């Protein structure tokens, strides 16, 4: 091994043992190889021989980490001959690392060892959804979710608690959604973040690694790797946008919102796609959506538009006054306000999915049943979400025919491709 490739190898291993996995800048190479300050021949020769990789600022942004796999060797040589030496870094190739990194290095840390053996930091590992179960069940951890991305970390209180073992004071800065060939949701996480876990938690995560091809969801890829702005086209977000448009129309019609609250960016776990397909999780999902739909309808909106109570005859013949449910009020108000051909069918298309969600929510409250695992619950959840979206889209279309709602226009993407994950 020559002076330069030995120096590149030693620097990388030293950096790797400190958890950084950095290369050395190419402008240091001439001095390390004993050549002149602008002599690139040793770099070009070692690259051609498969002994070093060149990582360029122009292709990977920060060349001091191996973010992505290296370019083809021919392209590396082309750029190494012309790019300023201060703008790219040198790394030992995976072949060289396999020859020189012993089995004892990061033996109990599979993700750290992968980086030490030359894996790119923004390559990802896919995991079964069950990997989150340990952390969701432990109140010391905080998990946050958006539609395509999540985060997990030890809470501040637990981090400062001396009784909590250091091995458990961990975090995963970011993980995302992926889909396997059957469109089953999985979790994907980058080696860079997984390598920050303690040995015990690296082994735990590794035990849930998916033994099948998994494709990262495009929005997570665009935001985390490409660094591009991405449009959130999830069906959950589409439902949220529809609720906002409906509230805007309700304000024009009655001066009051129809929904008391709208969804925020940070989602409750029960509304995310990061759920195991189990009967319990599906029931919790339905329960959460019913709370956001029928329970979230404001009776104040209907005040003065339809009667809020109904009279029922008791067994003794006397009448008692009973409050109407929110779904009954919505159906009645639509029946009184929607003056378009086929109004009855339109109302049924609006109310059917909402009433179905309410009915499914009530089922678990009246029975005991063992929790069941089945991939069919993924499909049921997707079907439920799509039916809710169609219901609210139809409601928004219906309200757009009412006086005062002119000029409220839905974004075009709501009529395009929606991600139902």
C-alpha cells in the first residue's frame, strides 16, 4: 500500500472510530504522497485502481461525508482531473475497507459497522412497523409524526434522570415512510441516524430490518436527500385542506365554522400510516377520525338554521326534549339548504362515510375482542380515509352552490393524484 492510500485509510478509520466517518481533502494528497502541490497523478492512479473514492462538492454538497454512493470511476477520474483540489475529498473504497477493518470493529453496532465498511450515510435501511412498538409503549420517549416522516427521542426529563440508563438515552433524528412491493407501509431510516444509536438499540432496530425490497416514499426522498420543497399530497392532508375550505364556506354562510378544530401538522399516532395492521390499531384509527369528524362538528353552526332538539314521546305519553346528534343536524341542514338536482343522492354520498365511521367506532365500545394482526387492516384504513376524503370533497362542492361562497376555490392538486398510504 502506498503512502497516499495508507494515509486515506488511516484517516478514515480514525474518524470512523470517533463516529464521524470523514474523508480527507484532496488538497492534502500531494503532501501525503510526497509529490508537488498540484500533482494529481497519485489521486487519479489510485481512483482508477479501485483504492480510493473521490466525493465531490458539486455532486454531493458536503464532500466531507460520504452522503451518497460514489460516482462511476470514469466520472470520478474526469472530475478529479479538473475540479479544484479543495472541493473534493478522498475515501478508501469499500473493497479496501473490507480488507482492512477487522471483525471486532463495531461488532455490536451493525449500522456503525456498515458506515465503517464504506456505506453511504444517506443510504437507508427499511424496517417493519413493529420497530416503533417499544418506544410508543415507553412514556420516556417522545415520538412525533407528519404524513411521511417521524422523529423519536428520549424526553428531556428522562435524559436528565440519572436513573435512566445511558444506553437508553437515544434518538433517531428522522425516519420516513417506505412501501414494499405489496404497498405495505414500512419505516425507512438513514444509516447516519441509525449509527447514532447505542449498541443495544442498534441491535434492536436491526432485528426488525425488512427482508424484502422497500422503496422510500417520494416526498421523504425529495425533502431528506434532494433537499427540494415537496407538495404534501397525502389523503390525510387532503382531508385537512377540505376541512379548512368547508370552514371558510361555513363562515360565509352562517358566520361560524362547521368544524370546531382543524388538524395541525403534528399528527396523533392514530392518524398516521406508521401503524401495524391490527384490529386494535384500526379501531383506534376509526375512533380518532370520528372525533375529528362527527364529534368535531360545531352545534353552534346549526343554531338558527335547523332545530337543535327533537321531541320524543315517553311511555307515559308525555313528551321529552332530546338534543339531536351532530350528524343528524348536518343531514337535516343539507336537506333544507341544498337546492340542486339530485340533492338526496348527494347528501347520502356526504353522510354515508361519516355515519359508517361513527358506526365502526361504536362497535369496539360494546364488545371484547382479541387483537388481531392482518394486512387487510392496511386496506381497510386506506378505504376509510378515501371515503372520508370523498365525503368532504362532496360536501365542499355542495356548499359551493350556496349563496356567499363564490370565490372560494380549492387547490388544483385536490383533483389530481392523492397518496393513500
